[in-house]
């Protein structure tokens, strides 16, 4: 077990080779962190590339034509992803979400989905296998994704007005293309489908009601997400955040709502339904109402680092263990050790600050969302 390992660390991100404990322990199917939060969800970024340049995630002034994305050799292979996913499932993961970048840009992604679809929880259940996409390629890929074993999708859509949507995605993609992808995904049975709208004050918050009206009485569940200080390149400011309470107030004034219970412990969205039976919406309030105490999500980055928080500045390199010919038992124990000492609660700490500007929090370089998904 004392094999020499040479870690490969991408210079743009902090990171260290994940440590293998001296004492290896077999997974029990349940793994809790230092605050007794179980490991339940795994989000896997399959590419750092995206065909959008959204202002809150991959602004064009940073991710321009000269930006150097990861070479293919640095990305985890489908076999490496599946091997790690298998180990995470052994620790209690029941839900896997594929993210990016834009995950549908990864060639032959349906092959990875088929491999992950074969995994089972320790008691024999299928995983909840889902994917988040900007929807540009959904119409042409939906059937293949469904056939491979994908259960459902979440689609990002930040505006209905075409001009405003193009300003936000910054690549001249129209709303009609995304709506068509949603319809095709629904027809092939990828559901229930959720639609995520990141709300930024002065940019698209005037479309909150329009979005609610459009998706009311449809098979789709609309979710409004507070603009978050993820990464280090989007220029986040607290005064550009529209609190979820304000979103609910605006909608409720015209389309009466009532609160409903969460689907499961640790669900990020607070759920509301229309009183007339026209479906439901959700709000994700990670800025104004932190939900760190129930967070059960680990994130596996494009190049094989595990991050225990969306706002983390440092990951732990699992790719080095994979390519250093470590055994499953060793890698599994390394994962357990990382999660076992996890104490992240960034959003709660931010909420406790009297000054909620970015300068009131420790200035660390946070990993970009395009490396670890949302």
C-alpha cells in the first residue's frame, strides 16, 4: 500500500492528493460528516466546457476565445467516473446528477449514463440518475439519454424574453430552442422536469411573473434561484440578489400560493403550490436562508477532485489515486476520511455576517461552477 504517487494538480485550482488512511475500513452504506450530515448526493461535472457565457457563471470577459480549458487527458474517463461513483454509492449515495459546464457537450455521454444506470444501492435499489443542462442540445439527445437510463433532467432558463435571454447567455441562443428541448424531453419520458431560473436584480427579475405564468398548469416545475457568490469571476454583489421571499411575494400577489413540505431531508428548494391546483414552484435561497445544516452533497470535479462545498476553495485529488493504481479499498477509505472531517457551512457563516458584502467574508479563491456544477 506504500506506492509512490505523483499527483497531477491543475495550476488554476488549489488541490492536494487525497490521503489514504493507514487503517482501511469497509463502507457501511452510511457516512456522516463532522456535523452528522449524511452523504446522499453526488454531483459529477463531466466537462468544464460550455456553449453559453452566462454572466453569473462563465462571463465572456474571463472565459474568452483564449481561455485554456482542460485537455481531454485531464478529464476523468467514463470508466474512472463509474469506478468512483460505485465507491460513493457504497457510502450511501443514492442520487447522482451529471453537470458541467454543459454536460451534453461531452461526447458519447449516453454511454456513461448506461454505465451509471447499472449501479445499485447496497440494498439493491436503482439510483436517482439525473442531469442538469442549458437545453441547447436536449431535443436531439433526449431519446438517447432516456434509452441509456437517465431518469429526468433539470433545464436552466433565465428569461422568456428573447432579447433578454440572449443578453444573459451571451451567445445568441433563442428561447424557442430551449422550449423545444423541454417539449421533446417531456415527450420521451424524462421527468418530472425542473426549470431553474437564476434571478439577478436589474437583469431578469422583471420576468419572474412572466415565467410563473408561462409554466403554471404545465408538466414542468419552475424553480427560482438566488444569485450566488459561486466562483471568483462573476463579480457577485449582495445588492444584485433578489431574496426568495420577494419572489414569492410577487407571485403570490397575482397567483396565490401555499407552502408545502419538502420531498426529502436536505432538499435545496422550498416548495410552494398554486392554491388553484396549477402545479408548484420552488425557491432556492442559499444566500438569504442558508441550508448548510441539511447539505448532503459531494461534488466531483471535471478533473477528478472531490469538493465538499459549492463554495470551496480547495478540492482533494482522487484522480491521482485512480491513476496511481490504488485499490478500491484505499480510495473508498480516502473518500470516507474526507467526508468524515467535513465541517463546511459557508452560507451559514455568510448569513451571520452583519456586513453581507463580499469583503466581509474571508477572501479565498473559490472553485468555478463550471468545474463542479451547481
